[in-house]
């Protein structure tokens, strides 16, 4: 529990979480449990639906299947520990466990971000270059795009995690959050943090700017192409194929940018915790609902699985 690496006693973190509201612990536990169960069923259900219906074996649903998988991992990395801390008196966590949680959490966050950019590019090709869609978005290219998203996410997470391993921590420290995020771990360090802050600034800005450029550019071209269509029905169909993705992008980036703009001070940590709950617990639950409620093919498959019609895989 000392910063010197020559000592064998590990540093210990105490996740403060929502312990300042003891009267709401049971209510929060039930609420987050319900959200987590909905998230698990929604994302695993989406993966199952896409796998079972051969009509959904297209590039768009291939990416959606991976988005659901990452969202499932995302919430599973964070929410069970949150639920445990709401009912357990012992909220301690060794630094190795804390940094491991951060690594997987950061990897999922980066993969999610890159994946939303890939899905925007997919919609751009589908609407702006429909005759070349199956050539550009071939199965091989789709796999390569997903491999790139996973690789970049894991690489960026490794680099950030490695920067945390260079820090020293002064005994038992309190993390005023329900998870081990980068800023919270950085705040507890007693060694120089300038290098880590620089690393975070570079990678956070690069990820946000690069993916936002891809998304915004794709939708600018989509908007121009759609407005050139003479048929109102064709315009409506084109916009409807993008509505779910635009909603997911707006919620995700809106929350991240909101948290990014909050100063990392002690007084602002309650707002940071609420925002963190939204993008780590609630958004993984919302994504399958957004894509299923606004997608007729997914809704038709759900109806068939519920027994309203005979379902057979083509």
C-alpha cells in the first residue's frame, strides 16, 4: 500500500460510488439490476435475431451484431461491480483489478466509437453508391473493418493502461466513482501526472475528431444525395435507414462530449458519475431498443419468434 515499486504491498482503492446516499441503496440496486438485465437480454437478443434470420445477413446487420456484442461486454464490465458496491460494505479493490477493469472498459469504449464511424460509412456507401455497395462492403471488407475497429480499440486501451502503470499511488485511495475510469485513477496518483494527461488528451481528441469527421462527412454526402432524389418515398426510405444510427450517435457522442466539457474537479464529480452511468449502463440498454423499434425487419423477426407467424430460416 505504498507507492514505491520495491515494496510488495499493493495499493488499494475504495470505490465510493453512490454510498453518500445510503437510504437509496436498495432502490438504486433494483433500478440498475433492471437496466442491466434489459441490456443483456436486448443485446444478446439482437445477436440471436440477426444470426437466426438469413434475411438479416447483410453488412448493416453484421455491424449491428458486433455493436450489440460490444455493448453487452461494455455493461458487463461495469454494472456487476456497481451492483456489488451497492449492497456490500467492503468496496475495496486492488489496483491490479482496478486497472484491469479500466483496460476492458476503455477497449469497449474505443471499439464502440470506431464502430459507429464504420456504420456511418456503411450507410454512405449504401445510399450514395448503391450499385457498388456489395462490392465495396463485401464480406471480406466488412471483416477487415471490424478487425480494424477491434484492433484500434485494444491498441488505444493498451497505451492508456500502460501509461497508468507508470504512476505511483500513495497507500489506500478513494475513487469517488462507481468504476475505475482514467480520470479517477489519475486523480489518486501521487506521482507526476503530466505525461498521462498528455496521453489522454492526444488519444481522446484523436478518437473523437477522427470518428466525428467520418460520421459528419458521411452524413453530409448522404443528405446531398437524398435531396437530389425526386421521389418522396425514396427520400423517406433513405432517411429511415439512417434514423436509428443517427439516434445512437447523437446519444453516445452527446453524452461523451458533455462529460468531456465538465472540469475534473471534486465539486463536479457527482455530475460526472451521473453522466458515466448514462454512457456505461443506460446507452448499452438503449441501443438494441433504438435499432429494433425503428427497424421493420427486426420487428418482423421478433413477431415471428414470438409465435405470431411461423418462422423458418431461409
